């Protein structure tokens, strides 16, 4: 059909629901460039103000997922898993949870992104490993998941191109903060990635995209519903991001900490969250009892199976797998400066956003897409909320490229710390877990799944 774009925009402006054919035609026009920016922007504002129904959101998500390349994992035996984080500070859980799940027998296929702004990107972390190759063809990506049980690679520009254009326009028209559009953006990439089960780590707090628990819960429920409608089993873990996860913030520093966790030496919060995320992947994929899955995963940590799976993944992607056991092989910053506590007390706040901004100022992240990232720099905390600290005791260490940068960062970092004279309870790590198992009726509905004519040899043509 030929889409009457002016009528389509007016339909949403007036609060009416789009039919499936019109929405699919609009997404095709966004992907091809046939719909100009100003009309896409007009629709984004109408959708932001009027909202989208669950059915509209599902159709939009599915159409965007099929707007470019898709990944066909059907040649790999078993139920395939994927894990997504909504973005946080020091969030290296993928590097622990994905090898854990893979070691437990769930093939994990994750296409990931680079960091922008204060949140770090998994690909940036992995690229701090000497020799690591994040750019895989889809065929190579699928082959590695089949042989190793685990691949984490950079998403190509040809994956979900409609969402890339839509998001770029939302970003400059004050329409990013729309729950249906956020949910659709995230889930379209997950659907295109080909996994059968998806675990979402929805961050909540000062260092997260979503700061309020109620709103995070609403977003999680929207994404779970999209998964259900599109033939995927989805669980969402709402985790605390008021303070950084673990102690390290910075690419090579986080890889070293994730490796330590897999060797049984990592921070308790990182290990706990990773076990929760991996456990959800296992229970969604196998139906195994949650307690039994947890015991099995703990065993895979103890016996080194999870660490070995990470080594195999790194080696398969050209990286130096020795970094898992020898973190000194990772890039090292030449200057380290301590941030000392101004007085004795208990840590009452460690503002994740401020810590991230300091790491960003050192070069650990990028403010613009074209910015270079320094893999060695960052911040390593020595204390977390609830810990006691003495006057003059180091509570963090800055890893910097120059003495001047180290000094400035250590001074700026003090704004992230708040102390209390009284003991402070440790905050919860996981607020809650939401999960809805797949309805068999929806699985059998071909409209819910990628169409076979769009997938061949791991690729699909645009609709």
C-alpha cells in the first residue's frame, strides 16, 4: 500500500490507533528515507503526546526488527539467550552473567553497543582486551555461538536501521522519554538478535536512565509484554544504580574486576547480580527450578567453568585470553591518585552519576560518537554505601593519563561522597524481578515471529 503520511500523522495527533499495515508502511519509509525527517519528527511528537497502544507498540517493534539484517540462530541446538542492560555505571555484569549462563548450557548470543555519555558500553570494555575483535559478520557470530556457546559482538549499522533513524530524530525533538518508544527501541534490537529468551537488567537510580522505581517497573512490564506478543520469553530484573556496580568504573578496570568475579574473587554485589541474571536466563531457557539453577551456577563459578567460557570467547574473537588470570596484561594508566575521606564516618551516598562523570572526564567514555576512549583510565572505589571509613583513609583511587588529570579527578570525585556519623544500612541490590512466561497461543501465531521469507543464511532483506 501507499502510505498517506499526512493522514497517518493526523491519525495519531487526534489520538486514533494506527492499523498494522500503516505502521509497517511508516517503518519501511523511515528505514528507506522515503519519509522525510520533519514528518518523522511530527509523528514522534504525536506519539509522545498521545501514546501508543500495546498492539501498536508490538507492531512497531516487529517492523523495526525486520527493517534490516536479522540473526537466525535456528541452526544452533537448544534455547538461545540474550541479556540486556538499560545502562549503568560500572555495569560489567554481562562479562560475568553471560559466561555463567553459557557454562550452564544456555547458548548466549549478544549484540551490544558502545558507551555514550555517562553509561559504559560492553563493547568498549571488551575492546580494552589486546587483540579483541568485536566486529563479526552475522555468519561468524552465529558460528561462534554454535562452537563456543557465547559471543558478544558489536551490532552492525544494518541491524534495525529504522530504530537508529527514529532514535536520532527523537533525540533532537524532546521525544526520547516515551515509554512505548523506549521499549520498542530496546526490544526491536533484541528481537532482531534472534534469541529465544531475554533477560533485561533495568537499572534504577541516580546513575540510571530511569531514576524512579515506578517508572522502571512500567518500562519493564512494557518490554515483557512486547516479548510475550512477539514470541519471546522475557524476565526483567530491576536493580539498584544509586551507586556503581562493583568497585571499578572504566573499561580495562572493569574487565579485570569481571575476571576476578569469575575466579571467585570479585565484589559481592557484582557476583550476586550476575548470578541473578544468569539464573533467570537458565530458568527461562530450561524451566529448571530457580533454587536448583542458582546452586548449579554457584558450582560453575567455584570449579572455574564460567571463567573458562570467557577465556574461550575472548580467544575466539582474537583477544588475549590470558587477561582473565593476568589482569596486568590489560592497559594500565600511568598515574594513580587517592581520594581520601575528609572525616571519619559511614558512607551514606556514593553518587553513581558523579563517579561516572569523573571517569568520563578522564577519557573512559565518550560525549560524542566520534570521541576516542582511553581503555586504561577510570575510578576504582575502596568503599561502598554502609562501609565505615576513617579520616584520611582512601575511599577511591583515580587512574589517569597525566598527574594533572589525576589530581583534578580526585578533587572532583569528593562531590560523589556523603558521610554519616551513624551507621548506614546497605541498600538493596535488586528491587524486584518481573517475569511472564510465554503463552503457547502467541507462539503459534506467525504474525508474532520473524517471517521465513525475510531470513536466509542469517540475513534478511528490508520489508
